[in-house]
C-alpha cells in the first residue's frame, strides 16, 4: 500500500468561504481538510471528455431553451418526445 506524502500549506481564504466549506464538509460527515483536499483533487485531475465539453457548451449557449419539454408521463412518451 502506497502512503501519500503530504505537506502543510497555508492559504488565505475569506471567512465566509471557510464557513461555507465547513458547512458542506459537515453535511458529508467529513473533516474540513478532507473535504477541501477532495475538491482540489477533483478539480486538478478530473477533466471532462470531448463529448461532455460539447454538451456543456451547448447547455451554456442557451440553444436548448427553445426545445419542447419532454413528456414524462411514461417511458414510451418520453422516448417519443426525444425523437427516439
């Protein structure tokens, strides 16, 4: 089993941000350090693939706002409203 080497580092963050991070960590029953480390690992190492990036750009552009709403009354109705 590999043991990850860790180093102490100081950051200056706003009091409001630290309070919010503490709240979010508590909701997940985690320490503030563990919660922030997990967020940073996710930001540093998880990059979306090309398909996801294209979908994100499409959503951000507002192109989907004019699409008709999905019919969620049944699976068949939903598929039909999706053009499947």
